[in-house]
């Protein structure tokens, strides 16, 4: 969430920054002009009454107790005190209204984020590896998986409906191998602490990362008798939610930063706004696996830490020999909570295009204000909000898709990347 005082004190600047996302984001703050005016006037009036009270107190102290002047001053003090409390109440009420508005307002893009309205305006930063070439027409992953008898959508639909899949044999082992490979890489070489979190969280955790209240329709809510959405239970859409909130309400010491966590979880998304998109295959499913990276750091170190985390995600793709590119997202294509995002996109031969496999985002203190993530810069110093950074490293199902398609052979078999062979019992290819 944006800083309330910064917003009301720099409203035009904030609206201009949000306008780079879209007109609706800036328009959401239109009502703040009047609220900010009411807040300023109430604060001024409260401070004025406080000054008058101090003056009346000083004058009353010099008057004989019980004298008419003393009693008049005492009555004046009571009136000033009552008026001050009313103005303070007004400030509290107006600030609550502003906070309610700010809960639905996205983060401001950094100046380094390019202008643009959508994916077509994103900027290619780098391309790694060679595009695989074939002397046959490359097949999509769902055909390859069916031919190898490792991927089944019909049986998944029988169990759960559309947008689910079942992996068999070497397919299930490949999914497991990818998870283990990614965790070993991030914990063994990149210095992350592995963490295993619950897959169900309260709404408060989803509020902390910016998923609630705006995106409740994208979540799977567990039915119960919770009084409101913040106390209700939800299946996690990503490990970002529980991992980012691990230190909510705590006060971390500067010497322990950055905090770096790696977590494997299944992820659950209703895909409410994706009707008709990617209906075939495993690209867009209600349940999928991910290995997520989260870093908590200071404002001063955050940009470097964002680059580092993004690089760690890239290393996974490079070790697997997968052709990919890094994209800097434009202001209009970033997620709600992000102030700067890199997308890593892997090449899918059957589609003849790159597809997103990881988003690595720097949120500034936007999530920390919602989740109460703070640190103390030095002993006895005033606490400050942490900067949060996270990224998929990687989306496991999409990595499996990329391997099937980039490593496919003319006979329908699929070679196993060398880095995964130790996790696959030494097998070099998946064959019928």
C-alpha cells in the first residue's frame, strides 16, 4: 500500500505516476483531493485548539483557584479539549477513508520502468541461448505427453474438471526432479534458506501481498463461517503469500538482512479472467507447482537484490539449456503490487513464440506497509519498512512444458537435460 502521508502531500505527483499504468489507477485518487483538504483542515484546527489549551492552561495557573476568571478559563479549557477531540476524530475518520481507497490503488512504477499499455510495449533486455531447430514439425507438449503416456487431461477432467492434469511415470518423476533440482540449486549455490509453509492462509496474509481485497475472484476460498474476507481461509495462489508474510509484525535487525527464502508449493488459481485463454495443455491451470524465491532487504540494497534474484531464476533456465529472454515490463503490464518487474520468457517451438515462465518483481515498501514488515537500521534507531522482492524460479509445470518441446525428437521421444539426469535415475530420454 502507498504511504498515506506521501500520497496526500504529493497527490499530483502520485496521480501522474499512477497514470503511467492506466487512467483508472490515477482516477481512483480523484476523491482524495477533498479528503486531503478535510484532513489538513482538521489537523490545523486540532493543533490550533491544542495551542489555545496550552495558553489557557498557563493563564489559569496564574489565577486564584475558584475565582470567576479561573472558572471561566476552566470552562474554556473543557470546550477547547472537546473541540480538539472532535477534530482528532475527524482526522482518524478521514484517514480511514483514505486508507480504504489506497487498498485498491496499485504501486507506483519506478522512473526506470518504460511507458506502455500492455505486453507489446515491454522491452527486451537480453536473449540467452540458441533457438532450437528441427527437421520436422515440432509438436505441442500435450501431444508429446500423450504419445509418451506421461500426461493425461481426460482423467484429470474426470476427477476435477477443466484446467487440471495428471502426470504418470517419467512425467511425474520429471516434475519431482525439477522441484528438487531447483531447490538444491537455490539453497546450495545461491544461499537461500528453504522453507516449507502452509498451503492455506488467512485473508490477512493475502492482504499483505496485495491479493486482497482487489483480486478475491482469482482465489479459491475455503467455505466457512469467517466474519470477513481477512479472517477467511484461502488456498495460496503462490508461495509468495505465506513466505512474504513470515516476519509480519516482527522487527528484524539490519545485520540479518537480506533475508532470502526458497519455497516449493503447489499453487491454486481460479483463472477467473482467463476464459478462452490457453484452454489446451498445461500453460494455464487451476493447480500447478512452483519454486518461489523471496528476499527481504533495505531500500538502499533493493535494486541490487532485485537484479540478483532475477539472475538466480535465469541460472535455472541456463543449467537446463532452455532458450529464453528477459523482458522489462512496461508500466501498464506490471502486477498490482510491483514497482518494477522482469519477466523471463521461455521459447515454445510449437507456438513459435516466447511464453512467461517467471516474474521477478521489486515491490518497494508497498507490501511491507500492508504486512507490517519492518527492520531496525541500527540499535535504538527508528524502525523502517523493508523492501520485498520475489520471483518464480521457476514455475515447474511450464519448465516441464519447455523441456518437452525444446528437447523433443522426431520419433516422439524427449531427451532429458544433463542437469536433471542425476534426479531421473540416470535416464537420458523419455521414450514409449
